[in-house]
């Protein structure tokens, strides 16, 4: 699962394989915010599917779209 630090936030994004008859991949995101304890990550957006209406043909595309969605969700300065 790719992880990236953007400002005070840490994002994890991934493509998750569907197990239903709808063969494909979905975009999944978790966002962690600032924490005073370096051993504890504070989830501000729990792990969940983003872009719920879209199914992608491959894992890489799902990951790329998950990353874009996560960046759009972060506060911009």
C-alpha cells in the first residue's frame, strides 16, 4: 500500500480487488492527521472506498485515482 506525506498529513492509498461478479478494482484511501505522539497515527479519514461509482480495470489505475482523491480532500493552504 503506497504511503505519502503531504504537509502534516500522511495518506495511504490503494487499489482493492472486487470479489463480486463485477470484476475490477476500486480506489481506497486512509488519511492520518497530525499527532503529538510519533508512535500513534491519528486517522482523520478512516480507511474506505472513495469514488464509489467507479470501478477500474487494474490496480495501478485505482491507486492513481485514490491518490488524486486523497489530495483533493486535504486542506489547501
